[in-house]
């Protein structure tokens, strides 16, 4: 679930910095297209959840593919990979939902640029899950959704759809890409960072656990973000789902180790749910589905994912 990141010298406030690409800020998209609806749903605190629904025959009730993006605070609609996925699923309306504090056009900066105070103070995986449920309820009332849903998420987005796979009853299939599902964040974080950085973060993790009121930033995320996900095993969430699940993971993933995906596969086998999980372990692929020479293969992977979805 951790994306590739750039490390800075640790200090008391920020001990690392996440750089974002997978299913987040890679390339601008023209979102002023006629086959797209941009909307907003109110949260209980009065803030707005911005979302976009695109696809053919968008003005009628369609089945919806939710694409949940990875880490960071760039608008979902600026993702090249989301755009790529949307173009190869014409039978779906594609839904993207902006995170708390993110507006569709409010941030056109480098992926490592600072995020808004609203985002830092409020964004968590659980918040994204809650927002998604609210948006689905809203688009259903507006007549844009026929009740059938497929979930797709990469990296942090994979965490969101892992929880939604059982929290959203209308889900018919779930795809999780490059996400550390079978190990908790606390377990796999030391596997993907330098040892001295892991030790410093271990101390911060203990502070986060022992002091619910503690606030701060660590590795580019708020203490509340870490508190929400740190000890959560996403394979446990997936095991609660009754939908077919596709798990895709690269052997050379340096951000979410392949051992986490293998642990999820074993968890389903142990639970007697082997047939529910389809696991694709991609040789010579990293977190973003590039090979060892840096050549991209995401488009081919997404095409295979769509084929799998269409057979469910």
C-alpha cells in the first residue's frame, strides 16, 4: 500500500515523504467531456465530497466501476491509469471520488507538493470508505446507478476497496492491485524502508498506539492516518466479502512486498475460500507494473483485469 517515496532526513515532525504515481497524479485528463457528470455529496460536517461519473449513456442507470486511487492528494481525475482503465470498460460508468480536502481542479502541482490542511487533518482510509458509501447512496438517488458495482483499487486505493468489498452490499467483484493485504502496515513497513528509518518509525508507531490524542506527521501522513490503518490486516477485510476477488501483485514491488499478497492467498486457502480468490503474481513487475528495465506494463495488466471482471 505504500507507494514509492523519497526519503528526507528524519526529524520530529516529518520523517519521510511519499511520492505518488500509481492511480494518482501522473497525467492531466480532460474532465470537461460530455460523457461525464461532476457532482458533490455533503458530509455530516458540511464539507463536500467531490466525485465524477463518466462513461457511455451516463444519463441512465448503469452498473458502476469505482476506481479508488493511491496515496496523495492530487485529484483522482488527473490519473493516467484511471483514464486508461475507464477507456476499456465501456459497459460501466466509472466513478472516482476525491479525498477529504481535495477538489477536482484545486491542485496542479508535483505529486510531492504539500497537501492542504483539510486533507492532512481529515484524510484516513476509513474516511474514504465512509465517503464512498455516501456517494453511492447519492448517485443511486439521482438515478445514475442500477445497484451493480465492481470495485478496483491500487495501493492505498486497494485498502479502501478491501474494506468496501464487504461494507458495500451491492459489490459484485473486487480487484486489489499492489496493496499490502496479508500483512499489517506495522509488519511490512520495516521490510520496505532502511533499517534506521524503520527504527524511528517504530517509536512513532508506539506513540500513536499508546496516546490516542497524539498528533503529528510521519512519513508524509498524519498520526490519525497511521492510527487508522497501522494494525489493520486487509486480508481479514477481504475474507468478510462474499464477492469474487482478484489480487494482482508484482514480485519486485518495493513498496508493498509480495510476501503480503502471498499471505493473503494462504489466508483464503486456510479459511476454505480458495475458489473465491484469484491471485496473479506478476514476475518482473514492480509496484507500478514496470519491469526491471523500467518498461511499463500497466496497460496490459489493466486489460487482463477487465477480461477477468467481464467473466464474473
